[in-house]
């Protein structure tokens, strides 16, 4: 368990959950026991601390009983009674105040010993334990006020020690920015005043340091009627004399890091190699990606002297470097040879030195840094410069190193693969720092992966999210990620302002853009998953040449990433820029342009999906899947007629890629807008919307069948405008006399495919084979891989049923290869089952089982129960033939559950299952059950006109009457 009094009094369980222990009196009692954790506290002190000077021992016993009940959930009795009073039996290390005091004392000892890095680390860890004013929810108890005052004094002392350690590490620039706010809250603390003066002086701001002293003198005289202490007077004198002894480390040393370095091993090696080969290395990447930390860690592994200069708060780079490097500026008396230029002064100070200079956060002073870096590198042979910036310098000899976010898994990746990911390790490390005992395990890995994935793997965002575990559960953090900028609004209060919240990180980059760049960045947010150059130009309403230049600028400034011919934003950046788009009032216009562009793309692609360029156009639509779905979602709400056109144009793509179900909810919403019956002329579009809705939502199957049945009456003599309707009708209703086919070559080839299926059902295998071969020739002529694979599949089944294995094998192999090229998982599943059926018939059960199992695995990915049912039926057949009747029956029953949806394929699978169950019943000498299953199979076959199946079922019925089959 973990106990806290540095803030509200709280108790957390081992898994980090906040426990309720009782009301204010109970929490006050707990706080007094925690302040002396592990030691007995007398009854008198407890009574006086709770009630003042009164005889309330009985009331104390009541509060003790309540506290015991509240803590009992943790297991065991933690409140013990001894001869001297009550004792809370917990380890002081599990109480924040005792851990704070230990860490603060360690920091003070390290500071005294001159170990500034350890002092900074220990005091930072101590201060991070504070969640607010100590005991702030029990201040009405008599004991609380003096204890809170004591703890606050300890906190300020630890803070002063922490500042002293950082001064010793040369962090003058950071402290000069942070200390005024701290000092304003404690204006009478002279040690803070002196530290601010030293920080300003060490930053080259001598005049401001003197002003701080004058303000201190006036404040102390007015508030306390005293003069500044001798210590503060000595600092003032040292500033006046410009003594170098004022700051023990006046030069800009590399800041000590207070947290572990996680997940950048490969990048660290790459930066080290670049530093060995070059003299100007620039680390680029978006805000919060960890450029500064990577630079510091890389520099720590370099031999020789290193200097670190944070340029974020400065505008005059040369003078900032002079102050940071400890070089003297011009004195009050001018030099006889005239003033020395700041750049010349830097050259003079750096000449002859072997030095690695880190220039951090350069994006807002890029031009000056570029000029200065080029000049210094040319004049100082021993100098190397490592730059961090969201944009490159564009200097000759510059070597770029792009720092990417930490890798996060794709949503479909296995959860078990996430444990070793750097993003997960970083979250776990930072979470454990604020919630002791936190660890990533099987119970929470999914949530941690979701957090890391939603935050784009940005280290700063992950650290901010982990820090919220101080007051929220992991579930709370995951739920609130939709408002990431609100959730991640509390960071390290000592960090630079731009790194204290996620919003400020992105806002820093945004503010550095030109107005034109901001406009394009905002407009790009209408794209859901990146954009091609042409799409960005068309939707954003800018000429290609202008978009090229602006996109290049956004890429250079790490607001946009590019690859594979597409431009993308990290989701965190996109969300921020989308807020800016909303403020411009042009969001709806751009979304309408976005929907129009992608409707045009879908319409252009649709006929090509049935021709020789099928793979190219499938890839184009696959790449734009996020944009197509985003356009559809917007159109359903804002422009229903455009939504109808878009979902219709995407129907065949959805069929080939198995996406119809994913667009089903949008189709169902659209159907409510359109109403039934649809407007005249929209019958085909309405039917295709029904098909999408039926693929994902209940209640549309019957209406879909009705509209497919009446479809011929709504068509002209030219047939359907959308050839997919013929496929859909055939798949749902089966072979019909009133087929509806278009007159184009692809539709004629499909008509022959349908004719071959009718021939099979009629028992005319010769006619079926002729039709299938004609269909194969037709599909080869138009170059449609799906049609070729389907015709090959039917021919393979036919030759396999005739026992011609030599013909079957190459036909099925080509069909599977083409289905694989298309990524048609459903078709591959069906073909694998058919291949396995043939292998089983040929007496090769091991090979058949391998294909059935592969088909079952693929089928699970489709989410279609009928696809899984066919594979399970095949495995059940093998189990039956092996004599494992119990396993066979179990698999048949699972397969039957997957055949609830009525379609041509499920009819055939259901028939095969019934036939298999009848054979099991025969093997078990259960003639009545065998007859029942055979009768059901026969009835199903006759109802659907499947004469070959009816014949087999009739033979099974006869066998059931005659007895079990002979071996």
C-alpha cells in the first residue's frame, strides 16, 4: 500500500487504486499515525490532535475502529495498540512524507559534498512527492496547522537545495526564467533572492541581478525593518565586481538528467557515429519527441569538453553564447582598440579549444544560428556543434538526423508484442516514479498500448500521461485521451513553459509558422490519414507549385511527415491544428471539398477494379481508406445524396476487401435519411446501401432480399449501372431465371459463371464446365483477377469432383495465387476449404487438415461466421473419419451456429453438416437420429433445387433404414 499526506490524505492499494478510509476525523487520525509511521503515538497526543484539550478517549476508540475497518481491505490489521499508544504498522518508505524527508536529507548531504548531480536528482525526487499543500483536507483538526507549516518549511528548504544543485550544474538560464515565479510566492526568503541574482549573473544579465538586490532591500526594510543579510550583501558585491567566483560553474555544462533514458539505443548509436564523422549535426523532429534528451545522452558519451546552451528563451544568440560559455563582455571602460564584435569575441574564446557545443531549441532563431554556426566552425577547427531544432539549418556540411516518435504497435498487432516496446517501457518507468509499485502486466498491457498509440509514441506526451497516474487510475487516463490536451495539462512545474503541457509543445511549433503555413496546416486536418500532393492541392484550393513549397516548409518544421508519396500529421499535431481550422470558419467548406475529391476518386477507380489495372486501383483506394470513410461520415450528416453516391461507388472495393460490414453503420444511418421507398432512379443505390447495412446491422436482410427480388422491374434493357448488383443478387438469392446482367464484357463473363453454377445444380456437369471455361476466357480477356480466380475455383471443384486430381491441382494453385495477390481473404478461405476437401477425398488427411486450419485462421480475421463454419465443417469431417465422433459432433455444432445467415454458401455448408451428423448417427447405430438428419438434408436440398445433394441425402436415408454402413 501507499500512503500520502503531502497533499490530501490518501491511501492507495497495491494496484494504484484510491481507497476510501473514512471521513475527516478518520483521515486526521490516519495522518497523525502516518507522521510517526511504525512508532507508537500516545493516546493523549492523538486525542488532543483530533479534539483539542478534552477528555475524548472513547471518541478516539470509535475513530480507531473506523480506521481499522477502512484499512482492512488491504489485508491484516495495520492499526495496533501497545503499551504506549497506537501504532500504524507500515514501512515508513511507503509513506510519502518519510520518503520525502529521506530524499531531501540525501540531497543536502550530496550538496555539502559537492555532488551537484546527485543532489539535484535526490531533491527533485523529494519534491515530486508533493501533490499540493500538506494535509490540505484535514486542516480543521487541531494537530494539522503546525504540522503543515513544518512540512512546508521543509519543502521550501528542499526546493532551495534543489536550486543550489542546479546552479552548481550550470543551469543558470533555466533558473533565471523559473525563479521569479518561485520568489514571488516567498518574497522574504533571502536565499532564493541570492540564487536568483546568481542565476541572472550567470546568464549574462548583470543589471537585472542588481535590480533584484535593490528590490530585496526595499522589501525587507518595508516588511521587517531590517537590512539584507551579510550573505545577500556579499552576493551583491560580487555582482558589482563581476567576480567569477560568484558562480562555481559559470559555463554552460550539460544539465544533469533526473530520469532514466529509455528506448533510444539505436538512435544514440547513430548520433554517436555522426558526431565522429561530422562537425555539424542537427537533430530534427516534432516537439516532445525527445531531441534534447537524445542530444544530452549522446554528448555524455563523447570524450572531451561539452557545453550546453538552451536558446529557447533568447533572441540574441551570440550574446547568449557569450554568457553561457562564461566569456567576458565589454566592461564599463571601452577598449582602446574599439569595441569587439560578439561573434569575434566568441571566436576568440573558442579558438584552440576541442569542444562539443550543444545548441538546443533553435527553431525560432534559425537564421542567426545558421550564420553563427557556419562562422564558428570555419574559424574554430576543434569545435563541433550538435543542434536540436524542429527545422534544419540549411548550412553546407550539415548532417541531419531525424528523431522519430517511439515505435507503437498497429491496432491489429498481438498484445503480447507490446511488452518490450520503448514507448511501453517509458510509460512504465515514469508511472512507477509517481505511483510506486506500478508495473505493466497482462492485466493492463492493452490499456498502456492504447495510451501510447493514441499519443503517437511522443515521449513527452507519454511522460505527461504517466504523471497523471499520481491522481488518476490507468482506466481514467485511457478514457480521457479523447481530450488529450486537457488531460495532459499538468507537467513538471520546473520545465520550460513550452514543455509543461502537451498543448504548449505544439503551440510553440505553430507560433513559428508563417500565416500561409498555418493556413495550410489547418486545412490539412480534413484528411484523415494523410494526403497525396494532388489531393492536398485540390482540397485545400491551392496551386500545386504553392502546395509543394508550403508542404516542404511544414515537413522541414516537423509539423508534417512525408513518405510513400503521402503527407501526414501526427494525430496530436492534427488535433491541435484542427482546433485552429474550426476557429477560421472554413471547416465545412473544406470538408465538402474533401468529400467531392474522394467521391471523384472512387468513381474513377470503380470500373478499373474489374480490369487489368485492378491491383493499382485497389492499392490507391486502400491508401485512402481513412479519407474515404471520413468523407462518407461527413456526407451522411451533411450531404446525404453525395453519401449515397460514395457508398455506391465503393461497393465493389468493399466486397473485394471485405469492408462492407465496416461501412454498414454509416449505410444504416443513411437509409434512415433516404427513407423507403427511395426516390425514383435511386433503386440500385438504395439496394447497395441495404447490402452494406445488412453486412453489419440486424434487421436489413429481409428488405435486402425483397429489393434484390424486384430489381429486374427497376432496370432498363441495358441492365444494372453497377455490375456488382448482379454478383450481389446471385450471392444472396442464388441462381434465378430472371438474372440481371449488363452488356459489358465483365458482366457477360459473370453471366457465364452464373450459368455454370446453374448447370452444377441441375446435375449437368458438361454444361457447367463449358460455362466455367467460357467465363474464365471472358475474365482473362478483361484482365480481372477476381473473376479469373473465381472461375478457376469453380473449374477446380468440378474436376476434383470427377476425381481428376492432375487437373485440379494447377487450377486451384492459380486461383489461390490470384486471391493472394488481391488480398481477398474471404475467397482464399473458401478456396482453401475446397482444396482441403479435394485432399481429403484423395486420401491425404494431414495435408487437408493443414489447409482447413489455415482457412479457419484466415476466417477468424474476416469476422464472418459462415467462413469459419465451412472450415470447422471440414475439420469435423476429418475427425469423423478418424473415429473421434465426440470431437466431430462438437465441430459440426459450432459450424451449424455459423450458418444462421441465409445465403447460397451457407445452404451448401448446412447441408454438408447435416449429412455429416447423419453419418455419425449411423456409426453410433442410432437409426432414428440418422434418418432425422438425412431427412433434413434431403429437404434442404430439394427446397433449394440442389438435385445432386438431394440424391446423396436420399442415399443416406436409405442407408439409415438398412443399418450402419459396411467397412
